C-alpha cells in the first residue's frame, strides 16, 4: 500500500513538471516570436485546464512605449499550442485614443471633453466628445473605435440622437 501511495505521489509530481514544462515552453515561444516587436519584459501564463492557458505579455516597443498584450493559448495536438496575443486596451491606450480624437476634432470645433472606455473586449472602445463653437453652442458626440486587422483603431464621432420630448 505504501508503494502505491509513493508511486502515485511520484506520478503526480512528474505530471506537475510536465505541465510546468509546457507552460515554460509556451512562454519561451511567445517571448521569441514577439521579440521582433520590441523588448519583451514579462510573459506570464496561467493554465486554465489541460488544453488552455491565459495570461499577458509586457513589451517595450522600439518607440519606448510600454504596452500589455492579453494572450490565450489552446492545445492543437500533443504538446503543440496555438497562441494569440492582442494589445490590451489599457489606460495608456485610452489616453492615446482620446488625444487622437481631440486633435482631429479640434480642427472643426473647440473640444471641451473627450472620454473613451473599453467596450467588451480589447478591440472596441466607446465614449463621447463634447464640442462647442464661438457662440457658446455645445454638441455631444457619441464616439466608437474599433481595432482594424492590424493594431490601429478606426474611430468615428457622430452627434448623439436627440432625446424625444
């Protein structure tokens, strides 16, 4: 009986090492593949189950900007994983989008306020802009932004629908 308990304990220990080995191999693969985009500062994955990992990467781009990528990995067969890392919408990304909207709209009107927030996933943002003219008239614009097939966002701001009286 002691032999059975000992052998099961060793089997569990070996199994844990295999999982840790897969996690390390996957993190190294991500680090290696993303190194052409900048200096990978951190890769942190967590096993969700035998076939899935989630986590993030912190990367310093050549421009000096530090960004976070959210990552998922799914086992395809054996010890092979298909992984994807996408830029996260963080505070810095929101600030950059707000500044971009402010700059573009300022050529048309005085920009009084721009606020954007993450909308459901890391590919969408929603918010608003408040613009005014020299006569003191104000207009609130509903703004949306969606990531294109690359890492850039296409955005638009349109007048909000008038509320029924």
